């Protein structure tokens, strides 16, 4: 499993600090800036160029432009998949066509800003994205769509609270990651996690002043626990969250 920052700009006022924060977590560097992307890639990080989907046909041109950045990951952040089954067909066709232009790159859908509809397996086949990013805490129903996501695609969970402290206990977050790995036989190598998008009351975008320390610390701690041995888990977690069967299953999956 891997961890990263969905919004590196919240972690540091400097580009150097943002790159260092993502490098410590080991995941890709998400950005909407070609200049930041180039600097992150020069520092040895995998780059994820984020396209903000406004719901218009111009998404095709945005994807074509994104390909010029040479980003390893083309990510579309969209609200278009919140519609009912009767209404989302055209949006799936629109997004599917846009994703098609990026064939050969890793394509990601970021669906954290609106409730994700229970996308079916057939609908996922029409959306050629290699991975999906959801916020299962703000939108627990997103698990219904994730359950239908083919197991050969990646699943990234926004888990750690934007103020740093996890909203849920670490035991619950670890369970969520293990559940994501189990869906469709996905395995831990196709599962990652990030901080949760900041949702400030009143609609502002202010980031808590302690974000850089508390959020990154919580992400690093969770990442450490995903690779911890059974003795560490028994020592640090509520024993009620650990069963012998689950421990043995985790050990087998890591072999």
C-alpha cells in the first residue's frame, strides 16, 4: 500500500516543502501546475496531473494538453458521477471518451467532491480508468461503486482528517484499507490512501495551521501500520480489532 497527499499545496508554502512531504510518503505528486509537476518529476517523484472537470466537452482538450506534461498519471477530478442511473449515461460516455485520449498513461478518476453513484461493473467497463479515488468517510455509499470496480484497477481512499487527526480510529482506517484490498481480489499493491479534502464550514478554503505536522504524521503512522508485523499490531491497536484469522490472512497476502 502507498500514501500520498491529494493537495500538496496545503502541506507547505514552498514547492520544496511539498515535494519533501510527498517524498516521505512515497506516493505520486498531485498537482494542477505543469511547473510543479516538472519539479516533482525532476526530484524523482511520479507525477499526477489533475484536470478539474467542469462538465463540458472541453475535457477532451484538457486531457490532450495534460499529455504534453508527460505526467505518469492523468487524473480527472469530477462530480459528474453523482447522477442517477437514468441520467448519468451521457456523463459516463463523455468521461469515457476523454479518458480514451490518455490511453497508455495511468488514468485516474477522483470522486471526492460529491456523492458517488453506485456505478455498476458494466459502467466501469465504459470508463477506462486504471484507478479510482473516493472519500468513504464523507461518502460511505461510495463503497457500493467501489465494490463493482474491477479488481485489476487501483482504489485510493481519502482517510485522514484534513486537520491531521483521523476522524475514525486507526483500527477502522486499517479495516477500510484491508477491505479495499479484498474487493475483487485487488490486493494491497493496488490500494493507497491520502488526506481527506478540506471541508471548511462556510465554504472557505482555509487550511488548519497545524496541517503540515499533524496530517503528515497521521498519514505516516497509518502507512507504517499497513506494513507492521502481527506483534506490532497487537501491541499498538485495540485487541478487539485483531482476530487470528485476519492476522493469518494478512500474512498470507504479504507473501
